[in-house]
């Protein structure tokens, strides 16, 4: 069995309102040293198959459901468990 970890981020230049709100809140709480915050989403998918097949299927999942290719970049890491 494999665990595929997909990290999804907004592409450079795409507004990140959630990150900006967190930055504002951190400053209000006294964390003035924080200069920027970027949010990312992590999805873990557990599945059987060989490693190459798992990676290809997870890429397909990203392209068809998990991400919007216009605004998102993603990375996939595969781990045998």
C-alpha cells in the first residue's frame, strides 16, 4: 500500500485572501515579525498498486478533481506504508 501526499498551492501572482487574513490576525496578536503567509492544502490518498501506477493515478485525480490548473500548482510525494 502507498500513501500519496498531494500539496496544493496557489500559483505565483494569484491572490491568497486566506493567507492575508491570517497575516492580519497575526499582526493584531503581536507577531509583527511575520512578513507574509501563504496557505496550502494537503490531501493524503491511500491506495494499492505499484508506485508508478499510483503516481499516474494521483496525477489524474489532481487534474480531474483536486486542483484547478488555472490557479493551482501541486506536488506529489509517494511513500510505501
